[in-house]
C-alpha cells in the first residue's frame, strides 16, 4: 500500500461519512437535542437533588451545569460511536461493506479509516454543543475549545472502536436496538457524567466500583479535565488502552478467517 493510495482512501471514506451526515439532517438535530434537554431541563433537577451549587472537590466548577457539560459531550461521542456501528451493520446488509473490506487496502486500515471518519463527525457535533452551552451561560476557558479537541478525538476513537467491535457481533439490523439499550444506558448512567463519583460512593460502594471500572467514566473525566485546561494522565492511559483493545478486537472480529464474520460480510 503506497502513501498516495492510503491518503486517497482516508479522504474518500471521511468525505463519504461527512456527506452521509450532511444529508441526514435529522441525525445532527437528534445528536444535539438529547444533550441539550439534559442541560436545559434535567440539570436543574439533578442540582436540586444534589443540594449543592459547587461540586467539591472540583473547585473550578461553579454550577452543576458546568460540571455536567463534559459528561454530555461524552454522551454525544457515545451515541456517535453507536450510530457509526449501526451504519456498519446497514452497509453490511446492503453490500457496500463487502466492497470496502475486499478493496486492495489492508483490512485494518480500511476499518481505521471508517473509525476515524465516524469519530470526526462526533467531535464536530460535540464542539457545536459546547458552543451552544457556552452562550447558554456555561462558562469555561476559551482555550478549552482547543485543549478539549484531542480529548474528544481520543475518547471518540475509543467509543467508536467499541461500537465497531459490537457491529461485528450483530448479525441483523433488527437486533441493533435491543443490543444498544443494554450498552448505551448502563455506560452513561454508571459513570461520572451526571454526578461525581464521590457522591456515588457515599450511597453505594458497589455502584461506585462499577462506575470506576466503566471505560466511559474515564472518557468523561478526560474530556472534563481537558475542557478546563488540565491534564488527566490516568484517564488518558485508560482511554488509550481501551481504544487499542477495542480496535484490535474489531479487526480480529472482521477477519474473514473467523466463522462469525464469514456469515456476516461474505
């Protein structure tokens, strides 16, 4: 594989994903409506339930809305990764996935291009949400718009790779919704997206440990610290390790030598 071929394939797959996203305007609206409802409506209720306006020990966070915005960015990345996996299942049933996997490109590189394309779309959605939240009154350093981009990219790659791996296990499009209900909601609610882990620990030590071992928690913490100009080393290492593990599992699952994939893509 030459550099020119690799570059053209990467640009082509990213361009195709962007065109699909542009033509599916409902997908963009739904991706923003979900976190905006949590920000505008549910944040007030959660703030009242927590009984605090400042979330210790995060002294830089002034309001609950300020605390929850990074978690809602993680929600966008999570749903974006699952949406990309849904597209993979659809492409496999329609036959276009077979064309991609039988191209002269190495299989791992084709899947990486697909993963990166979906991640870039999710990151753009998250940045638009941050702009809306900023003008809504959720203030954070303006440099946070820059420092959060690498965190969003890494978190998006990890969650997208997880969705890519799941797409290799789903044999029919009709089964996708049921599987996602058992993935998205536990990942989101058993995390630090909506409430700090110390608050969870006060109520249930078992749930606290579940949240601590949830990869989505580390994605949220990575985005949260980056948005407020801080670096979280442990979160970076965990998210990077998850991205590598899930991506490797996805490549192995799409290997034509395995019986599982042979039933799905050939």
